[in-house]
C-alpha cells in the first residue's frame, strides 16, 4: 500500500512503494530507478556512480537467490499482503506479526481519535491482569500496611474485587470480597442440596448482603455476618463453625451448661454436613450479587436451584434503595 515500507536488511535497502507485483518485480523497479540517472552521476561524481553500480549488482544477485535473504514489508495500515504459495498450509518462511501503531503512525494515517478511543479499553484490560496495591493502616495495631486488590472474572457470573491486607507489624491478615457490579434488579435465592462430599469443593461468592440458612441444622446466618467471602462451600462452613465457637455469649461467665451443650451439638452437626450427611444450603441475597458454582455449567445442575424474586420494601430499605433517586433529580 501507499504507507508500506519495503526493506532488505542485508543490503540496507529501503523503499516506500505502493505496488501490486512480485518480489522480483520490486527488485526490477528498484534497479531501473537507480540506473535511470547513472549516466549523469558517472559524469559528475564517478565514485558515487561506482558504489551505486555495486549496489545494483547486489540487487540483481538477489533475483538469482544465491543465498537466503530477508524481505520485510512494514505497513502501519495493515493492508499489505504477501502470498503464501502453500496455503492453506503454513509457510515456514513467512512470518506475519501484528503490532500497535505508534502515535506518529496513527497521526500519519489520520487515526488519532480512534487510537485514543482504544486506550480506555486497554486500561481496563490491564486492570484485570494487574494486582493493585495501596497504603492503609492495620485494623488491629494501626501500623502502616499494604492492601492488595485484584479484579477477578468469575465464570458464568460477573466480576468481583478481592482485597487482602497483611500487617508486617502484628501479623494480622484480612481478606474481603466485593461485587464488581451494581445491585441487581431482583434478589437471588440459591438452594443447594448437599448429597456428596464433592459438593464441598464448589466455589462460593458470598456478598456482604447475603444471608445463609441450613434448615436441617436450624441455623441461619444474617446479612453482614462474616462479610464478603470468595471461597469453597467447605471453607465457608469452616468459617461459620469458627464464628459460632468464638461467640462471646457462649464463653466465660456468659455461658451456661445447656447453651454449651447445644453449641457442641451444633458444631458436630456442622461437621457432619461437611461429610456425608444430606442437607440444604440456602443463600439469600437481596442484592443479587452472590454466586454458588454450577459444576455442570453450562448445563443445569440437578442439585442447584436459583430463584429470582422481587425485593420487599424492608429489603430495599436495608440496601438504601428507597431513598435513592436516579431520575428527575436534576430539577430539584
């Protein structure tokens, strides 16, 4: 094309030339162009004419292919083409490399606006592949610490933001998961019938607005408890067990023999749920930002039920949606 450059590195040969021809034709055109003014050069500068004659001889030798050489076409527009004589098979002698245009090349092609429009998309892609780090303070000892943040794409669901803080002073560690999207138009209720120990390996994204219920154990974990978690079902049940055992009302002077026995009984049943006992695990998220892995995806999971429902006024109130006005607020 008109913006392509033809190069033979071994001869330091460089030629901008829009043409539909063969490699031999390009060499012939270059030779003809150099020979055109040779009579004048021989009369005015014999030394320059001699060097050009030597170069013309080297170009003619390329046509005989006495030795291999590299022929390069660099086209910022991407519209040049070299035939593959072995098509549709691969030509081992032909290499096609794509590259991003420089600002100067984009300006030459009149594409400054298009190149700028592509930048935000590239930045978003870089964000998905990068672990961001920012300074914060440890929630335990208030010492300076670093928090790592990563944007993760959960298959068949949406993006989630994972944040982890590790304090070098006191060793305190925290991790938090937040949904990368907005509140869904409807709430989500996910019910899993646990029938096999392999169900414990299912991935779970539990948002801060999600409550958990296990009817067989008469157990319910309210919204906000444990915060946001991205773990497995076994990991979440372990966190629930740790939370129950650390309950201050079941320890020390606040505990009673009957309450302690019930606690031990519940922890035992919870461990059975992590084994072979059949139970139902229910996640109810009014914001619709929780997820439980479907191991049969994209097919339906016979043990997994996902229901969408309209939120109640109280649920919208808890999410702060009743006082949120997104239309017509400019006139107020």
